[in-house]
């Protein structure tokens, strides 16, 4: 059985208190989650700017054990592999829409010792990553459940057939969902076969971050 993994998205945290916010959700530091999801936006691939490798580097120094799950919503993912590796990123997830040579990019990510994820915008079909998955080149597929760019949007339940299609074809693959996940939407995602859950608003704005995280994980584990 696939391991359930909860990855709170820092996009919803108070950036003026980045260390406290990060450690509050990580299991190794008294929180409850396995991963930390870091949304990187370049104002070009998506209509917003967020954070880059400089911040990842600081996070890595402050949280040596954390799994830093970096989601690159950028136009030239090839350009930032070295910087994110040096900064201490654990996983580098690029968008399939943003590159014409995914295999070369994957080789570069692996050569730097990071895990590899590939992300799909809502309009991109599952079949766009079949070749990569068939060749066992990626550790994770990220199925976006909102249009990338902003936190706090509504979950697109019409992405669940895409998750189910990937889960049916690849029983052992980490499948991540990102956007609008919380206690009221987790059942649909879990049912479709997602095992890695990004949650920004629902975790960081909750009265008890631990309680929500545990609730999400329990639902995936069922
Ligand atoms: C959207 C980001 C998501 C987002 C999730 O572009 O990739 O990670 O922060 O936030 P919520 O959980 O609030 O939808
Ligand atoms: Zn994300």
C-alpha cells in the first residue's frame, strides 16, 4: 500500500514567521506532516510571484531534516535545477507544459541528487506523462486541482478521473493533488487514488493544524 503523505503549502503561511510556521506543521518538529510544499512562481508561467531558491536555502539551514517538496511553476525549469539542488531541495517538480525536453531535465535533476516530480495543469491530459511514467523516470506525478498561481481556490473535482486514470495505470506511483484540498474535498481525492496531499489554506488557517493534517492522512489511509 502507498504511503499517505501530507504536504502543507507554505503559500498560506505567515512569511514573516517562516521558521515557526514551517516547524509547526512538520512531524519532526512537533507538527504532524511528512513534507513541506514550497510553491515557486515566476510571474511568467503563472500570473504571480512567490519565492525562490534563496528562501529554500534558509529553510534547509533551519530545518536540516525536512523534506522540501519544491513545485516549480516557472517557464524555464531547466534554469533552476542547480540553484535548487544547492539550496537543499529534496524534490524538484516541474510542469510538463513548461519544457520541450523532459528527459534531459529529469537527468539533470537526478544528477543533482533530487527526487523528480512532474506536474499537470488542469487542461493537460494524463497521457502527456505516460511515456515518462512507463519508463519509470519520475518519482511523483502532480495533478493540479486548481489553475496554478494562487492559494485559496476551489477544488476541481472534475480532475478526479485524471487521478484515477494514473492510479489505475501506475499502482505504485506517488500521485499528488494540489489546490483546494481540505476536510471537505479529501474523500474524493483519496477515492480516486491520490496519496500525496498538498494543503495550504486548510492547514495553515485551521485552529489545529495537527488535527486537520491527521484527518487528511486518515482519509487517505482508509
Ligand atoms: C497553487 C499552488 C498550491 C496552493 C495550494 O498554485 O500550487 O500549492 O498553494 O493552496 P490551497 O490549499 O490553499 O488551495
Ligand atoms: Zn503547489
